[in-house]
C-alpha cells in the first residue's frame, strides 16, 4: 500500500550555466528595490561582485550572515529589508544565507522578533517578501525547501523553522556559482545532498513523486561527486552536483529527513561539524541498519547508485567518505566512550520517528560504539 501523500512546490526553478544573467529581469518583476544577502566569507569573492554588477552598483548588501544563522541575525536582516523599502530580496550563498533570508523575508512583514516564531513557537502568517535564492554550494537544497535552520543561542535551541511561506519565490540555480567552492565544502555539502535523497526516499512519509527525485539525485551524486572532488573546475561535474542538490531538496522537502539528520544535530551543535560532514558520519551506518527492512525499495535505491544491494551501497558510501577526507570514526571528531550516553540522548530529535526501522536508544548506542 502507498502512503497517502501531498506534494506542493510553489518555487519557480530556473537551472543552467550562466542563468544568473536573468537576475535583473527577475528583480524587475518584483518592482525593486532589492537587497542582496550573502555571508561574510563570500562577500569579497568575484561571484558576489558579479551579482552586484548585475543588480546595479547602488544595491544595498547585507553581508553579515555567518554559519549557523541566529534569530538576531534574522532580525537584523529584516530591519535592513524594511529600512530600504525592499520589495524583493536576493540571497546568494550556502544554506546559512538562504535560510537567514527565507526567515527574514517573513519576519520583515510581521510583528516582533524571529525568536517568537522559532523557539517560542508563534505561527507565521502568510505575508512574506519575495525571495530569489541563488545557491553557491551544492548540497542543502535550501533553494526549494520551506525550512530555515536557525539558532537561538540565548535559549540554547537550534532547530528548523518550517512554514509554507518560507519557500523561496524563485530558485535561480547557476552551477557556475559553485566553481569557487573549496574542496572540503564541496565534500561536506555533496554528502548533505546524498543524505537528503536517501532520507527522503526511506522516510516513513515517502511518496512516489519524491522517490523519483531521490533516485535521480542518488544517481547524479555517484556519477559526479568524486569527479568534482578530483577537479573542482570540472563544470560538467559541478552541474551534475548542483542538479543533485536541487533534486535532493525536492526529494526530502515533503517526506522530511530521518535518523541521519536527527543524529547530525548534536554532532554540529556540540562537536562543531559542518552539517553535511555530520550527516556523512552516520550515513553508511544507517544504510546498514535500515537495509534489511527496505526489501525491494532498498535494492532500487542501491541500483540507482550502481550497487547490487544496500550492503554494497553502505560500503561504497564509506569508501567515498574516507577518500573525500571526511571523518569516519567518532574518535576523529572528539567523541569518547564516556560521551555516548549523552550523545544518544541528544540524537532523539523528532526526525528520528521518520526512520523506516525503529531506532531504540540501545540500538543507537550500539551504532555509536561501533563507530568509536
Ligand atoms: Fe541536510
């Protein structure tokens, strides 16, 4: 029996090398003025200079986004959007810039602070500024999801804010914007794309539309990730990974992620791993754990990666992870045997309930001990 399902994707998607040339026309569609949003690490790079030139020299820029965007960063951006009378925001960056802009485009038209909607749980209404999202990494899929992962350090809450009005208005995916990504970021974000595809596919809420995106995303990662890690200037491989990330986003936005993402949160919050690296850490272990419960669906997933079954898929993911230079043991990220109980407890985010095979605290402790 197929689960009952709903699929909604209001974001207009424009994909292709050089398609950032459409930016001025897109901004004009929303009657400008625009504000350009990016993160500190990108602000001085030629790709941002290129976008500023296309938007016109006077375009205001908010380049204050840092990794793990906070609710106060969202409030600061919302204030800049209001102060400039912006009718549209243009966000160029990785998941942090896109998520911060998604939340700020809503908060700018509503009352109060982002904190009220995030850690205090008030409901956003439907008002939001249009957002044009240009990913400069290939992994998060944030350009097509209604999710903004935000941190509230004062309350010690890092969690996804999820609302239908957080879908960007336009996803402008130009693979040329990803060429300057350093190898470690390419590796980490590439595994995030793979984790989205696999988790959307095996989520308890899996559905046929998202399955198609997931299987194609897996195929593309296996065809292009190692190529792009060997040569970051390989535009065909960059294009393949941008497509994989986009399809990975489409694959999980409705079914949502599962155990791999649930476990990634403490690895990011406590052990400071980049998000994709934190996902990669447990991905092959959960492929082994879930494989026996997935039957023919598991074999179809493995075949998309060019593997015979889930065991071989887990072996391949483990090999690729090691060759990409990502950590493969808990020891490498600073976890000791004494830390496992606390780590298990911190890993039970609600996404754990989406996992196809029930994860008990004892089973997770066993997985973590095997990873020491
Ligand atoms: Fe992710």
